[in-house]
């Protein structure tokens, strides 16, 4: 299994994690489908979403895979009045990642990261390792440590 930039960052920080492979379905990149395919509990699968605020620019949200991001809560948490998801065509130029393989670790720039507070109810969560077909399994507090994220209500 090839290590991703996200995994190398965790290695450098001496953070424990596990890489989990799964089969990608290009027609369904949803977190729910990933959980079903990889036989993972859907409540432990978190997705990485990239948004743009009207005042502070780009920021990253890590939310439960089966739950939509509440843009009003995301805007408030990030110090913006309004927020919107970045356009799909902007995702790779902004982050270096493609849809279905976007990790909050190892983006082109260090954007502010916000983790939904529900993650901290889980012992460990799954997030993208930075490529389709690969997830990182780690504690929410270790993800917070590695990204400098704030835990906030986002859903």
C-alpha cells in the first residue's frame, strides 16, 4: 500500500493511524457508499468539504459522511457572514485533491480546518487519506492535533 502525503504528515508527527483500502465506485463517491463498500460503520466515516467564506476565504470542514454541512454554522464558525461550497473545478487547484479523495491533511495551503464536534463522540473516525480508495483511521483528537482544527457544530 502506497503512503499518501496525509499519511506521511501523520508519520512525521508520530501520530498513530491505520490505512484502510476500499474499492472505488466512480459512479458513487458518497461517504455512505464508501461505508457500505468498505464495511465500515457510516457514523464513523467523515468527509472533507471545502468552502469559501465572504470575509475570510477558503476553509475546510470535516463532517459526518451521511450528514450535510450546515453552511450557516460553517460560516459562523469560520468568522464569515456567508459561506458556500467551492466549485468542483476549483477543488484540485485549491487543495491538490480530487473529489472523493480530499483529505484535511496535506493540502496545497494550510487552510483553517473545522471538525464537527460529533467526531469527538467517536473513539476513532475514518477520513480520506488523500486519494480515492484509501482512508485513514485515527482518533479525532489526533486529527485535530495534526490539522490545528477547531471542534465546532457544523451539522
